[in-house]
């Protein structure tokens, strides 16, 4: 029996929140890093990560045990090569082993080398000074850079490190990321796997995402049926979560909405033009998410992070919509259309939403009070990806 919701009771142990097992003791649990927990006093001031870690029995961290780039590509009908320009990842604090860990991931899965020396990887301090380290945010950054590389192997990666988790520092880092991907008139994507519960002044921050040449992505959150910002910004692609179901032999069977996928009508953001006339969206408010990717830790992805964090390091299995945001940014980069803005990208997606060659309509699963259904829903948006067309 799987965890049905992260609204379940939790136990805080050694600065990590651990979701207890609900059934057989042999079934793995889910670890919720402290950085993924939003404190009430942080609302409107600070962001949290959106990654979760699957705890395997007899964990050693010596080899990958989650979904791989190749296994995921087969689910979403993606080529093994491609990508261009740059994708910027915005995270807080410093990830000291970023280049080394990306190298281990790339080597293991036979991806192109992505290093500072060959110009593929850059690490930028948004404030001009190296921030302090945080192992929870290092996990987040490891997931982000590795899975954007997995989805768009030939795209350059820029890891922009904000000075802190404060929104003013993170949105300054978003501005730096924007300049990094648009230098020389180029176009690209910016991924933000973090966020915080909606707040009344959030609309004043939307200007950070209204820049030509950039498509912005944000995790929809890991509390089923609840929204976070900047996912709710009309100028951001909101990345929801699904569960991949496989047979005992590993064959892909189906995909359903993940119980932890954030979404719903925004409290403060108005309905954007690209959702006009889309059945099941809010009549007056921005609806999230837009489209989705595997995010259930029980069908989670393999990530390599050598930075020790609460006793865990090495090969880990990650879930959460922090998987969705960089992965979908990578897929859109792989598609190669490089639209002039998030609005243009989202208009294209919603226009093509009923084409089964472009998107898989997710019709089962629930998150919070919402259920996946035919067409748009507050669990998975317009569905998950199929190939590189229509987006």
C-alpha cells in the first residue's frame, strides 16, 4: 500500500521529516528533507525545496535503483540525444560537489560530459560571493542539474546559486539566470524547483518572469491539492506530478496522477489567456499545474549526490515535483522551438493539449480534494509529455 498523501502525520527525526510506513514493514518509506517543509513564519518570505527521498531497505547508495534517463525516455517517447542553448537552474546556497556529481551521473548513464572545462557547465553565485552550503539544497541542485541533463543532453547547464532562501535573494538569482541564458540574444529555459504557499503580494513579483527569450518552469509543490508560488504565476510553466506504474518485470503499464501533486485555482493570480475556454479550469483564476512528469518517490528517479546529508549520500531515489520542473524544462529545450516567452510556450501547449501524439491525458489518480479526469485537471494539468512536438 502506497502513501496516499503527505498530509499524513509525520515524525521529525534528526532535522529530517520521515513519513511513516503504512503497511508492511518491508515496504520502503519516504524521507522528507527539512528543506522541503514550509514553516508558517516563512509564508511570503522564504522558499522551500520540493524533493522527497525514497528509503530503500538495506540502503547503501552504491548504485542507482530508481528510474534512469533511458527508462524515462521510453515512457515519454523522447530521443536519447538533442538539446541546445542553455537551461539555468536556480537554487539557494552552494553545492560544492556539483561538477563532480554531474560527472558521475553522466558517466553512469552514458550522457555527454558536461564540465566547466568543456563549457557545458557553469556555476554562478548570484550575489557575487559564494553562499554558505546546505546539504538539503545540495540534494535539490543535484536532482535539478542531473535531470535537465538527462532530458536535454546537449544543452548547456547554468547553476545559479542564491545567497539564501529568502524570496528577494531567489528572485535576484532568477534575474541573473535570465541574463545567463539570454546573453548574446540567445533563448533558453529557467527552472525553479522551489516555492512557498501563496501570499497576497505575489503578483508584484510576476515581472521577474516576463522576459523575452526565456521560458520559466516551477514545481507545483508536494502537498496534494495545494498551490505554491511561483508555480501559480501566469508567466511560469507549472510542473505537476505523476506516478509511473510498471509490471513486475519492469515493463511500463500506465501513468496516473500523484497524490502529492500541488495544484488548484490560484488565490491571487488572474486567469491567463491561454487557459480561456479550457474546460475544468477556474473561471476567473490561474489554474495549476500546466503539465506533469513522474514525481512519486515510489517511482522516483536516480540521482547521485556525494554531499552527506542526514546520513544519506551516493545514489539516491528522488521524487517530488522538484523532479518535474527541471525534467520538463529539459524536454521543452529538447523540443527545440525556443519560444519567446512562457506565455507563447503555454499557448502552444494548451492549443495542442488534445493531441495524443503530444500529450498523455492522465485520467486516474487524485491529489488532495482533486481527481485526475479527461482533459484538464488540478492534479496533472493537461497531462504528461509524449515526444517533442506540440510544445
